[in-house]
C-alpha cells in the first residue's frame, strides 16, 4: 500500500535529510522570473519546519507568486528545529502526526512595520485558521487528495524521499508539472530517470553537481552518524552541529542559462589517450574537460558530464551499466563498459553535434 511504502521510505537514511535554506535560495534564485504568477506546491514539506516553505513564504511578494501550498505526510523528527511558525492555538496540529496543508494567496504586512517577515507569516496563520487545514488522508503524495492539489499547481519544489524518487518523478511527468527537486546523484543511473534525461525532459539544475550539499538531520540520526560513519564523508560538523552529507543534486525541467553554456574543448584526439571499449564502439573519456575537440563519433563520458551538457552541442545516445551497482535499478541490460578486461564505472554515451 502507498502509505506503507512511504513509511518504509521515511525509515531510509537519506529520507531523514532536510534541506538547508541557503541551498534552496541559491538554486531557486535562477528560476525567479519563471515563478512569477505561479502556484508553487511543496508536497513533502511540513510547513512548521520546512525551509522550502520558509523560502517561498518569505519571498512570496518579491517573486510575485499566485499561491503557495505545502502538504506533509506527518510530523518529522526535527519538528520546530528549522522554522517554528505555529503558536499555541495550533498546538494540537503541531504535536500530532496528523497530516495537514497550508495554502497562502497573500502575505500582507500584518504588524504594519514596513516589512514582510516571519512575524507576519505567524500572524497571518494565527488570524485565519483556514490557511492551515487537516488533510483527510495520510498525506502521501500519491494519494488522490494530494494528486488533486498537484493538478492545481504550476511548479513543484521540494526534497522528495530519495527512496521513492522514481515514483515521485513519474508522477510529475504524468501530470505535466514543472519542477525543481533534489535527488541523489546516482538517480541519474536509474532506468526511468536516465530515459527522461536522454529525451531532454529533465536535466540537472544550476547548482554545480560537485558542490557539497549538507543537510539537517534529526538528533537520533546525528548520533548514529557520529558513532558509525566517518566525518567528511557521511557528515560534517558545522558550528558544533552535525550536518548529514549526501551526493545530492538538483533536477529540473525548467530552462536556465547554464544549460546552454558551450563547453570549451581544447584536447586533441589520440588512440593512446582515448582507448576504445572492449564491448562498445566508443572511446573512453575520463573527465568532461578532456573531451577531444576533433572527435565526432561516440564517446563514453562520466555522469558528471551532465553538469556541462548542452543539448545544442551534444547528443546523448545511451548509457553503460555498472555491474557492481546493479541493485540500484540501473539501465536495462546494457553491460558494463570494459577496457582491457577492466570494468569501468558508469559512462554516458554521447556524440558531438557538428554546429
């Protein structure tokens, strides 16, 4: 059942990672013109703790939003650690696991101090309880109740459960929604996700793929990281606070300037520098900046190539598999690329366009 699988997803470690406000601001800034006049839906975000809600609520007027809607499955383990909006009048909702929704169409200067800030948002919610309502169902983004809200939205912006990422994206595509979402970098290798990337229906966001993203984590998970994981790899300590570290990137289907930046090529092709695979009629390129400027046949490039992918400059042909990670629902039956019998990590097969 949907709610049962969502519960399992919430138990997965990466589903307990909560996005920092600075990362949301840095990425969403590049879509500010597109957001104007739109209804934004954050459908995996308890509003009293979500930095996605905080960002769009604080930027509601400057972005010229039509409406902001947030829904959540249940109270998260870090409730009230990021953003405390609800006062005592909403204590019952705040302290129960009942899913709920916030819907805002305007955020006026409630206290008449000349600025719109968190205080005004709190006052707005307190003055009209209709802004915050209980959901009838369990809040699962796949429930019919949440789907009806999704139909109303123009853009979805959130950090969905990593373990349900394929289903989540499938729903967005089914209902033809624009989106800016966070996913694990390895999601690129999922059969369903790579197909969308190949068909230019989805691409990576503006934030560089190599940028380190840190996340807030609940206390019990922070203790687990300290006890079982290595600092710098699975977590970092920032100002005495444990931050979860994940190979996460932004995915979107909204155009941005970086997407059409031309990759400058300066290397020259040589058979020695760029050997062919044993089992693919393609040369191997270890680093994106080493793509030869004078080669126009098929090349295997690392998945980090997508950070520089310009659909006017390159065509994506397919992808190799990675035998050691077959459990990650990788693409079809494509074999692992090999050079002299040695398995290579995932390679995206591309070809230069003659422009």
